[in-house]
C-alpha cells in the first residue's frame, strides 16, 4: 500500500512544490484548504509540471476542508496518513492592525494539526517554520544556528516573525507534553526568503521583491540582506526530513546563504535589462526609508531588515539531510522567468 501524506495549505507556493515532489516520489497525497472545491484548481496548476507517472497519481489526490482557526475537518484530513507536512500559515502582504491576526491562527493551527496527527497515529510531522523564528529581534552581527530563537521582546521583530516563533515553540512544547504517549515524531524546516519558479500567476508574498524590482516599483535598492533559498530546495528538504531517521526532533535552517537585495537586482538587470525591463540598481539611502516608514506601515516592516544581514550556519541541513541548494542566480532567474511566462510582469519597452 502506498504511503499517504497530508500537506496543509495546498493552495500555497511551498505546499504545491512539496505536493509535486511527493507525487513524483510515488506518494499518495492529500491536501487541505478552506474549501474542498479547491481540488480541481490545485490539480490544474500542478498537472503541466508533472511527469506522466506523477499525473496519474493526481487521480487519488484531493483537497479536504480544514481551517487553522477551527477544529472541524482535521481528524478527517489526517485519516489514513502516515506523514503530515504542516505548511499552512497566515502570511500577509502588508502590515496587520493586530498582531494576533497572525499569531493566534499560526499557533492554534499548528497545535490543531499536531493533536489530530497524534490522535490519528501519524508517524512523523514536518512543520514549516521560518528563519523568522531564529534571527529577528537579535543582534545580527553574528552567525545564527538552529540553537537560536527570535527575541519576541526585541526592537526589530514584526507580527509575522512573532507568529512563526510562537507557533514553532508551541509545537515543540506540545511534542514534549505527549512524549511517551505515542511514537509520533516532529521535524521542522526553517526557510529563509523563498525564491524559485512560480507554478501559476499567483506570486504570493515570496515573489513580492522580485516582482517590484522587475516592475520598477522601487526607485532604487535599499541596503537589505536575506538568507535566500529556492522553493524546490525547500520542498526537497521537507521530503528528506519526512523520511530521514536522523531528522526527528530537529529543526533545520533552510537557506543557501545571505545575499543582498542589490545582488538580486544586478542578476535581474543582467538577464532582463536587454529584454525591455528597466531594473533599478542605484542605492536607496537608508535615511529615506526611515523617513518613509514614519508615514507608511508597510515600509515600516522593512526596518527590521534594513542595514543588517542574515548570516546562517547551514551545516546541519547539509550533513543530516544531504541537502545541496541551488545558487542565487538560478533561484532568481527561475522566479523571474515564471513571472514573465504567467504574465505577472511585462516588459515596459
């Protein structure tokens, strides 16, 4: 009998790449979304990107209704599943009025999934956390490892970063509380800024930076740095963490390396400048962003990454999961190419 995997948030960017890789690897996959009617939509998105054999496995794929804010549906969702990938989490494109809009569903949703998985006899859960649960609110002048946690009381931490930190901590606390009751295991993936190919015209939050640079929505490039990773490598890390014996009980920083926003802009200019895209590569003074942030809540979010880096140690994921990521050029151009292909961005000249 083929092992079944539940992937939560099946309409999301990372989740759909996870589903693809699971189907290609021969797994039976079920997804969750707020509505069961999303099955046909997800199948239509995935089909062109799958091999013939994987497309056949879409016949048994379905999306069941389960919401992070409700207990309803989760027992049915995990029924018959050996593994669960909990990828779903609220991810806004702008500032929120109340941080609990993100914190409560992220924390409570993770606990709902873990409880249902525990009660349903699931063997292992892989939780999608974030580098947001590791570096924020801390002094960025050092190298971060999986032993680090974001400082909830720090000056440079936002609602999303808090939500990921609180949700992951709650998940580990839950696992400790049921220790000895069942053999269920937990592994956590902590991705950085996720780039790589879109599967549809929905660019989500992950593609916002590349889209804004290609669209010339930013006049110049601020001094911001992010630990970046290709979505395909994030998905492969999830699959490896699901089956690797040594992954249980561990969190894994999932990023290729720290890179500047300017590096991304220069790659885009090199590849797309001659194709009608006007790519800004001048430096935007940090003082200008600080002034803009006074009047714009969305710009204010950028202050948490302004004039700082995300230097991370990826030894653990490379050794335990034998993980080998794509480089910045490949993940950036793959995202840009897919944005052009799906009409998310268009050349201005």
